[in-house]
C-alpha cells in the first residue's frame, strides 16, 4: 500500500464544512438580558421624575412595566436556551453520522486486507 492511500480518508474530510455551534449566543443573550433590565430600571427612574400622576399610581405603573420587561426577558432567555439546545442536538447527530460513516469505511478497508 502506498503512503498516499493511507491518508486519503483524512484528505477526504479536509473539504467538509462543519456547522460549529455559536458559543457566544449564551453570552449575547446574557448581555441582552442585562441591557433590558438596565433599560427598564433607567426608564422607571425617569418615569418617576417626570410622571404627572400621584406617587402610588406611578409606582403601580412602573411595577407593571418592570413585570412586563422581566417576563419578556425570561421568554427571550428560554427561546435562546432552546435554540442552543436544538443546535447542540443537531451537531451531535451530524458528528455521530460522520463517525459511523468513517467507522464503516475503515471496516471495509480493513476487511479488504483479510
């Protein structure tokens, strides 16, 4: 067997493109959540300063807005988490398929020597 034949399987995979999971999506989601919370807090403070309503009413409105922002951020976090989980599952399936294909080719080549 020539030296070139032994490395042909490796060369075959050099051109294969792999979808690598985005590791930074969790980081971006965390930054997004922090931005929403900070924006909500700043907005609430500004609303208190400029609100023409009485204090009790203003606090109730701010409380309602903060709850809404918190719920929205929680929903977005869950969506991002599920998206990352889905991508990881898909990548694992691809890798298993590639490993199975490589194993079968290796068995076929080893079997051809016997």
